[in-house]
C-alpha cells in the first residue's frame, strides 16, 4: 500500500478536493464542488469514492461545475459503477438546498445533462424541483425496438406488463396489489437487464393505495434496492396516470409517493411538467485523499 498521501515531515494527511456528504431520504451522495478547481476522476476513483468500505460511500458521486448557460451551476451524476447518468431527483434536491444556502436565493435553475431544472425552496430542508415533461416514446426511453411503451411485453414472476417512461433516465413501472409480497431482488435484477433496455432501466414496483397515494420500491441502476428514488417517484405517478389509475383532477393537486425511507410529493402542472417536493439533508464534510 502506498503512503504517498501522508506527509511524514509534518505528520499530516495531504488534502485533496473537499467533499460534502448529503442525502435525500437516505439516498446519499458525495458532492464535490469543482467550479474553481477541476475534478475529473477516473472510473476507478469514482468506484472507490462510492465504496462504503474502501471509500466514503454513497449511492452517487455528484460533481458541481460552472454553468454552461444562464443556470446557477452545472451538476453531473455518477453511479457507483463509475458510469455517468443524466438525472437524479434526490441529488438535485440536495444540490438545490446547497445552492439556496450558498446564494440566499429562493428560486434558481440547475443545469444537468437532462436539461435545466427549476428549483424552489419549499421550507426548511425541503426543495421543489420542476423535473420537466416525462418522455414516453420508445426511442426516448430508450427501448431497443419500436413497441408500445404503455404495455411492455416483459415479465418476471408476478411482475408483468410494465409502463416505460424516461425522467432523465429510463424507468419501467410495474403495478401490483401488494408490494410486500414481491421478492424485489429476485425479479427486478432480471428485469433491469432485459434486452429491451439497451441502457438497462430502473425498475419500479408500485402499489396504488388510493387516488392520491402510491407505495413504491425501486431497483436502481446499476443494481441495488434504493431507500428512495426521486425520478422513480415521478415515473410511478406518470405511469399511473397513463394507465388511468389516477385522475387528472388528482394529479393537479399532490400525489404522495411512499418509499422505504419516507415520502415525496408529486404534482403535474397544466403544461404536463412534473414537480417533485421532498427533503434534503447535510451529513458531514471532509477531504478526499489526493490522487496518487
């Protein structure tokens, strides 16, 4: 093991980039601000940072960069396998809170690979994000062939006939009568890598409680059950609306999505954009070890 990070003369650890640990409903993130000092980690470094035994540990690494347009900042999301993804609802809420406290603003726009997202402060440690319009065409999700996205002909055990949508990343939502009866790991891990999903997909399993409440669990890319998923909550509400399980009157108010770690509220505006509201929390700060 190399000890190049240790300054033997001064008996101290050399510091790399500062990080902030945040979470939204226990979906946790390592955030690095690279607006002044560039940070371009290799895939192996991202994997190590997100590793809960070898690194800091987190569901994603999030890097803040200078905005490329009129937005407040540009943020990038990296999964624990090192692959970059276009969107993460819970992480965007966390970064919204970060930017609100930094700037003193109550509203601002965040640039992501999925587009500009409008953020509004919704109370102490609560943020609303306009996630934009949900994509439903087969090539937008994307799927490997032109088929009906409202009724995908794939299944595993009790999970059949999902709805496919894109909320900055691909989702397939299955509806069940009782979420507690589903072996999520067994079935979702198979469905996630179905050949119909060239980029794989986040697999949501939803139970309709009433016209304004859903229960949801999400098997998230690259392959894990997450305590909460912001884009997954949007996807579940969109899928329920497309299937006619909830009415247009219901979605103009708020749909509560109950996940293992807590609740997120989803509202659909008249222009068909989805607004997600939920909590964001700071955990701690520290410094990465410098790259060797």
